[in-house]
C-alpha cells in the first residue's frame, strides 16, 4: 500500500481484482476508485479528493454523464415549451454526447476527455469532407463541423450548469473546452445585391413559385414560415401578413404545425405592395387550378403555397426550384432559399433601416443575431463617417 499525506487517501494494488484502488475517507465513510494503472488511479483519487474539498456530497459524483443528460432533458428542456425544431437539436446533441461521454462519472469528467470526444467527431483535413467514421453504434458517422460541435458544447455546458447549481459537480468543465482546430467552419452566408434581387423577381414573374420568392425576399420570412402561411394569415384590407405557423418535415412528410421557431417569431408584418399584388394574383391562379382539378385537388388545408395538388410543399423540391430560378436570373453561385432572408436584412440595412427594426421584422429576440448572422455588407466601403467628419474638420 502507498500511503499519502493526511487527507490525501491511500493507493494500493488489489490482486483479486487486478486493479489499483484509491481510497479516501469522505464524510466519515471510505470512498474508492479503481483503475488498471496506478497513474490513472491516482488521478481519479485526486478528483475524488478535490470534490470532497469543494464540499460536494459523497455520492454526487457517482452520477454518469448519461444519467445527468437524461435528468436534465426531463426536468429542464421538456419544461421550456420549445419548438419541435429546437427540441430536436437538443435531442440530437444529447444522443451524441451520450455515445461519446455517457459512461463517464461526473466527478471524473475532464476537459481533456470532452476535447478528445470532439476530436473523434472531426475528420482530419487530409481525409476530406466525405470521410466517414464508424461509431459505437456500428453506423457510419459523418464528420461534424464547427457549428455542430458548438451545439454539443453548449448543450453539455447547460446540463453541467444545472448540475453545478445542485452541487452535483464542483466546476463546469465544458466552459473550458476548446474546439478542434481542424473542425470545418460554416460557409459564409451571402446576400443578393439590389440588382440581383431585381433580376430574380423579374425571372420569377412567370414562375410557379413567383409569389413565394417575392414574399420571402421582401419580408424576410423563413422558408418554413412562408410554406406554413394560411390564406387567413393574409389580410389584404390591412396589408398585413401574420406569421403563426411553420412548415416542417416530420418523419419524411411535409406538415404544417401551429408552432414557430420561438415566441419572438410570432409577428405581424406590414407587407410591401409588390408582395400583396403577387399574392393576390397567385390566389386567383390557385382558385382556377383548384376548380380545374376538382377531386384531384387533395389538399385539406387553406395553404397559400402548395404543390400542384394542394398539399404542403416539399422543402427539397423547393430548393431545387430556387436553384433553377437563380440560374435563369443569371445569378452566379449555388443559392439556397434561406438566403433570401439574409438578403432582406442586408438590403434594408444598406437602405438605412435601423437594425432594431430589421430584427423585429425577422422575428429575432435580440439584435445580435441580426447583426452577426443575417446582415451582410453590400456596399464596397462604409460611408457612415464620411459626411460628419468632412463637416467637422472641413
């Protein structure tokens, strides 16, 4: 047996178990840690000692990361009333964290273990984007990029913060985690210029989804919000569009739900005249199509934008249609419908609209999201200071 200084516990080899055992008296009771190596056993004993010094209950650290995540999911996330999209992100994060870190006890969880788990989810740059790794489940796992890793770190940090308040852990180690340097960074979002926006709407004039593209570009609504619009959400007399629902893909099927991304996403927008005109024309054309199809019109909801048979739109087909439209409008690059939302924010910002007003229009709860993600500089230079400085120092 290796005896350590008073209060530091003891370390010894157990022949029957073929393990090194560290022992420490906590709250008058012996607590033990086991490991195959003396070095690891010493580390675990040190963690146990530090937990005792921090005043944590003797049993707190026995909870595993998996048990913590399950407990936190049930008691915190389920009670927040989040949208299904937000809940799905948390559930995905929890599932990945449980695979990589689930069996580790809270008292033994370290920054290095978390960083190693994240590194396992990132393919080396030399392997390339299509590299795959076989996970613990036996299924192929695609490499995660920086954005996904941030979601994992945030989820773990939130769970550990909850555990910290309940004295289950002494420190929130997730706050110290650095992301792998070779994690793929997200592509920079783009915005259409005013000239490109005009060309797009011109090309969309005879497009089946022309009113949809016009609505998204001129109001900045999300693709799902546009796809979830009912006709009673559009008030032509007041010139207002109300965002109350969202189109989602659930179990591979397009469905309209009575939920939006967040509370701030519930909003009413004063619609530009071009949008109201496009929607009015679209509505008349839809009425004609419905009358011609008769029983073949199978849609049961009063959706503004539908398939040729009246059902909810398929987002993947919509993306392909938008790519075709941008090519027709001679706009270079591979564009996504969501970038119409970025374009709306950027065009309004360039026109001098206050960021607070743009944020409200987009349904953001804070202006930081609008500023850092959705607003892109369109002008070649920033001219805000030019005139004032010329006046002051002229």
